C-alpha cells in the first residue's frame, strides 16, 4: 500500500505525533537518572509546548512535576507558571 507522504506532514499529524512522542517519552524520562532534565528540555521547546497547550493539557502535570522536583531547574518555575 502506498502511503501519502503529504498526510504525514500535515500540521494536524505533526501535532498528534508530537503528543504521542511526549506521552511515550514519559516512561523513559521518569525512569532515567537525568530524565527530568530531558522532559524539561523537550517539553519547553516551542513546538512541544504548543502541542501541550493546544491538545495535550494533561501533559502539563508531568512538566510541572519535573520542574518542581528538580532542584537545579527550579529557575524554570516562572516560565512554567506562564505556560499554565
């Protein structure tokens, strides 16, 4: 079966793919020693932050947890509050 490459590059598909990536990455990040930094770095990228704010509000709780429990990244609290 031939897959239409335009379908994969549509903005809606890109949004959904980012949400799935973030969702599945949670298990890896929260089980890795330095994973909370990874979540913060990934989720605060504009395209992923946009995906959270647009269609994945439930992922905000994981981002908030990663920032709050990570003493070295608490400087991100003001930015997190802006997002919320």
